[in-house]
C-alpha cells in the first residue's frame, strides 16, 4: 500500500481486500501451527472513496453536500471494487523476533472476489430457482459478497457468510416501464421483498426518481451490446427476457448462503452450502462434536427482529474426518457429506428458559401455536410450493421460520461454542425496533407476519430480547442435551450498557461499570484453554460513541453463578468481565482467533476513521487525535503479543 498507488482491477485482485471482518487460521503442519499458517479473511465491504481516492466516476455531490450516483459507473472502477470484496487467503509466518509477515510467494495465497466462479450444492442446486443466463442448469454462480463473520469446519475448511448482499442488486419497478420487464407481478418475488433487494423507481420520462442505486450501482456499467457475459448486467435482477434462462432475475437467489472454501487448495472452487438456509447470514459455527452424533451448525440472520437457525446433518460425525494439517484429503467432499443433507431449524425461546428448534421441511405442519391462518397445513402448501420442494423452502427460509413461530431477535451476530460443555453463545447486537410489552408488532410488507414476503418491522419485547429500544445488545447462551436435540435451555449471559444509557431504570441489567461498559456486541470467540476454564472474547461494533471506542472484552464464564439476577454477569461478579483492548476512533473491532499456543491474539480493525493517522508526514503517534491531513484509512489485522512471549490473558 502507498498513498499514491493507483488502484486497478489487476492490482486489487492481487492485494488483500478491503474492510476486514471474520477470519480463521489453518495450520500447514501441526508442529508449526503457532508460527506459520494460512489465514482466511473476509473483506466485508468497501469504502469507495478511500479505494478510488476521491469520488468515483458517475457520482456527483449536490448543493446539500450529498453524494449521489447520477451517471454510469466506469467499468474498471467497478471491477476494482468487485475485486476488493470477498475473501483473502494468505500464508503468514512469524520470525525468530516474533514479527509476523505475509509469505508473498505462497502457493496458498489467493483472492476470492465478487466475481469468482462458485458452485451451488445442497437442495437449491440444479433447481428452477437458480436458473440464470450464466448457468441454465442452476449449479454455478459468480462471486460471494458482503462476507461478514467467519466460521470453520472440523475438517479444515473455512466458512464465509453472505450478509448484506441484497443491496448489490437492484430491480426496476416495471409498473410504468414495460420495456424493462415482462410482468410486474411475476417480477416481484416475495423473497426479494423479504430480504430487501432495492427497487429503482422511474417517472414518466424514464428518469430514475428516488434513486436507490443498489449499494454501489455496479449494474450501471452494463452496456447491453458489450456485456454479453453479464459481467455487470447480473446485478440487475429485473426480468427482462421471456424466461429466467435469458436474464438475471434469479441471480439474487444464488446469494445468501454459507460458503465453504478449502484454504489448502488454491485451485478449488468455493461451494455455497444451500442446505444451511438463505438469508442475511452473519456467520456459522459448528456445535460440540460427538462421535456417532450429527454435526450441527448454528447461524443467525443479522437484521432487526430476524431469527437464529441450526442445521443438523444427516451424516453422523466420524472423528477420522477431522483435519490433518498437511494431508491431501478432499476436504470439500467431506463438506458435502456433512453439509448437503440435513435438517434446518429456527429457534423459539420460551419465557421459562426452555427453547425449541422448529423444523423447516416441506412437509412440516404449521403449528396452531404460531397463530397463523395456515395452521395445520404443510409449510410447502402454506408457501404455495409444490409438495416436497426443499429448494423452495430454502429460498424462502425466513417466510418458513415466520410461519413456524420463531422468536424475533435483537439482530443476531456472531456465535461461538464451548467445545467441552457444548454451550453456544451468540451476540444480539442491538435493536431500535423493539416495542414495549403488549404493543402490537408492525410488518414490512402486508398486514401480518404470515404474509409471504413480510417481516417484522417492530416487535414487542420477549424474554430473550427484553429491553425496549435496545441500543446496546446482549449475549445469549443456550445448551442442548445432545447435538441433534430439538430442545434447549437458555439464559442471558450479559447485557451491554453505556454510561448514559445506564441511568434508565432497569436498563443496565448486568451492572456494568466504567471499567467494562460496552455497546453493540458483535464478534465472539470461545478460547478453549483445555482446562475447562476457557475465555469468552467479546468484540464490539458501535463505530464509537461519546463513552467509548469499540473494544475487546474477556471473561471466563465457567464458575460464574447467575443468582437471582437477569443475567449471568451481575452486580456480584461483574468485575470478571474485563476490557482487554480499545480500538482507534470510528472503528469496529471484529474477527478474532489466537494461535494454538495462545501467545498471539489476532483481531481486525475495520473502517477506522484515522488510521494510519495522517499523510502530512507528521505521523502523530496518538491514534485518538483526529487527523488534520488527507487520510486513506484502511482496515488492518492486528496481532497482540505479550512482551515476555507468554500466553495472552493470563
Ligand atoms: Fe456485518 Fe452483522 O455485521
Ligand atoms: Ca458483524
Ligand atoms: Ca455489527
């Protein structure tokens, strides 16, 4: 990186991407696992102006100072942006002075971007839902996008999770613009509405009004005469041909998945594991492994009042499938064995501390307890699908969870699992749309949650999400009797709070103090120390507040007694929750793992506002001072090591 470097598609395709988020490490050999490994790293989104060093072509600033897309995007600037997204796989090595560096010529180094060919596997693969002009058989697509939290599998692959992908697409509202579509009604897929694919709206002169560009306006680079391969046209989800095999109306249905990557084989194709559901996936974490029991994965939909999910494999865990560093195993074939066939469930949290995993299969009967007019019908018929249409259930995962009566949550973010106890922790980052008890919910489309394509806009508090206008979030925890069990018990581990919020009565329920105030918990990692006293690491994402910058906290959960308080962390034991590190201004702290010997902790600093401090040459060493120069702030992976080389956090 240098201040004067021109960003081109080629340079970007050979660089670490932008806005680091989830990451994980993969040893090359067990002997050197703590000093030499492959790191896979998500590049969640981009800051266009930092990338282009100013306003990209096509954008203008109006008299109010607002930046708007008013023209067409330059194809090479768009390609550069596409190449700055996705996943970076890079070999890292520590030298004898404990300095880490990238191994530049490594056979493992690669970029997976928003244009990399990917395979679809599981129920959706080969179905009519994912037929596009790119692949009439519906088995492949291009790119993975807005990859937020990470996950990993026991067989040595990386999981990257597609979160805010809907807004890279856009649809023309065809009602007044027949030239752009064949049928306004057919074009309005319920899942597009449910997940938030943006619509362009035109006036009578065919000018775009209320311009909703999609996130970056990539589709404006498409010249129909030149873009025959749909390089940019694929971001236009409007039905423009006589059938789906002639356009990209189904392209968004090839996104919203957990994507498996073999970091050991740079020639392997990423695989979208559709059996784990389709929504705005924050991340994906394996449950406790038990030989002869199913392998389970937990995931969450990060949007206000959305749900938590669990996937239970049909195949039973065989410890012989565990990763052997350096082996030439076909890891994606093992992934297919455990992740293509199984059952998906959504979580219901009861007020008495019990919980239930609600099955989402085509023949699952909609329960009367969910209060829906579809009670007694199968999910397939309630959703208007053919009997046995598992692909349709996955495409409409959220609608299926609505009908089953899943509990709307305060924005599920990261999860992590204590591999000894099997306890699952998940952050619920915040929720500004949480109403007082007894107040009626409101819905995004239609008049009720059971309307296809409709989501909760605002939902009343419930036991697992008990605070109105929850600005600061909480960490919830649950445990099941065995991995495949559909019953669980849950409690709240800790409620976030900041100084000013805490003045409200009954808000600071974990009795946090100035030493450990936090808000908007997001990243999470259970650091198993092998002695039953593992550390739970919690990272935050507020973008900074007047009370604190974003931070990393640490707590040893085992042995903490809940007592009669609302959460495990309470006034008696709150000093056990310790602030470990604080990030620079404006950043989010995310992504976390330690080397197996626990001497180096890796975290990511995303979207800092003043790092590297400035380019005026002064290089002010105080990162808390707002810069005066012209900065191009960039995300960074930060390694924390003790001066004496000992284990972190002991
Ligand atoms: Fe990308 Fe939900 O954070
Ligand atoms: Ca996140
Ligand atoms: Ca967040």
